[in-house]
């Protein structure tokens, strides 16, 4: 079985004027068409965001400023990934439990989603997630 998540490194272009990071959808850099974008900022380091899995939506998370940690759990393995470079992203497939925390004071965590928001496809109870993912 392929991993349900992976780190993506975007191309970065820079010179004396600064840096430019390019992330294109439709399978070029982002492995889906982007239907929704949102970002999280102003969260204290002890705040935990996310705490859910999605049946239909895939995500790419990018800390465009600052840093945060992401706990990813596919129902079998757990891993903590530190997002601390604007050219670095985390792809999350469907049915991956995610928890974002340890936000730096300047953290801006951009989230790109493959689907429009649908509350019904969110799993917000961890035991329910484990039951569904293990089928």
C-alpha cells in the first residue's frame, strides 16, 4: 500500500530581489485540482487544529510563514512532520487523521483542498476514524 501522505518540495527561484515559490495544481505540483484554499494564523503554540480525517477531500499544507508541526495518522502509522520552509508542503490523501500544532508566533499555514467544504465528509471522532479506516 502506498503512503497516504508525503512531503512535497516546490521549485524555488531567487535572486537579489528575494524568492519566488511556484505551486501549480492539476497534477503539476499539487496532485489535484484546487477547489478551496484557506489559511490558519494567530494560533498559539499549544493550540491543536484539525483533529479530523476526510472521506473525500485531499489536502496540501504549506507553512508560507513560520512553522508548525503536523501529526499524520493513517490508522496504522503515526508520524510528526515539521513544516518550516515555504517551499515545503505536506500532501494528505483521504482518510488521514491530521492534527496541526506547535505554531510559531509568525505561522501562516496555507491549506489547499481538492473539494469544496462538506461537513458530512469529515470524521471528527478518532475512534470512528479507526473503525472506518480499518474497514
